[in-house]
């Protein structure tokens, strides 16, 4: 894809939204949101569809404006201490085609926020059953997990203080069994996101972390 998908106007809009996080301001600037934030993100999603299929055919880049890979800008305030109506970032999540938004799914995530842009791959806040399946696969496929970890993929996330009940506290990967999330984190500067080669760099990160997504996908008994 020729030219830059994103521009600094996306980050300027998000900075202004942070300073004016209310419905009146957002509605008055909705055309800017559509042109400077939403349409570029949908363009990235559409451009990523073919590279993602080459990484794995079961993961989907859906460019629909509603219900697709782009996450809603509206904040769900029902169970949150933060009652501001809008997120001050824009994100896209590329999930397994057999997983709905209500089901834990490994995937590829892009987060754009002024001064805090990153790509994350893996599984974040899985439900208890999915978490158990991942831990059990680490134990039953220790060789595969070791190869993944030795391959340079840095896996992190929130963790328990102790190895959970039912798992060996002396296991070689005891620290990984404590994890409650299994994901990677690759940071980008705002200007890098606005560069013409960002799609290629984003794809490279996702491809490099695909072994983690593959391991998690198989742990959840989904096709890879």
C-alpha cells in the first residue's frame, strides 16, 4: 500500500478528545472522527486482510464500521470507575473466526494513543476455563512452550503470586503457570505509525509473534 495510512491528525484528534471528553464536543467533531480516525483505521484493517490470511487463514481482518475488527470509541461505563463517555485511544483486534466478542480469543491487537502506541499479540484476561486449558498445554507440551520461549518471544501479563492449585510449583515454567494473561508488547512511536512502511512493520510483528498465537489457539482447541 503506497503512502501513509495514518497521519498526525489522528493523534491530534485524540488529544483534543482527552481534553473535551463529552458528548457535545464529540458530536460537534464527529466528521473529524470519521475522516481522521475511523476511516484510516478501517483502511489499515482492509490492507491487513491479505497479510493476516498468509499468517493464518483462521484469523480475520473485518473492515466493517460496526461489529468488525475496529473497537468502539464509546466507553462501556456500566462497570467502570471511569465514567467518561469515550476512549482516548483507537484500537483494532483481529480475532479467530470461530470466536465471538464474548468468548476468549487469542489474537493480534493494535493500540493507537498519543505517546502510547503498541502492538500486542496473544490472550488477554481469558475466562477461567480458557486459562486452565493454556496452563495445561504448557504442562503437556513443555517442549513446544520451551521452543517458543527460547525463540525470543517475550510473554507477559498479570500474574498470581503462587502457582495455581493443581499445578506443580516446581515445574520448569512455574513462573509462566502463574500468568493470568499471555501476551506480547511491541511499542511504536507516533511518527512510526505515520510512516509509509507502518503496515509492513505491523505485519512483521504479528508474523514474528504468530508462534505464541498458534500455541494458544491450539490450547483452546481451535483450528490453526
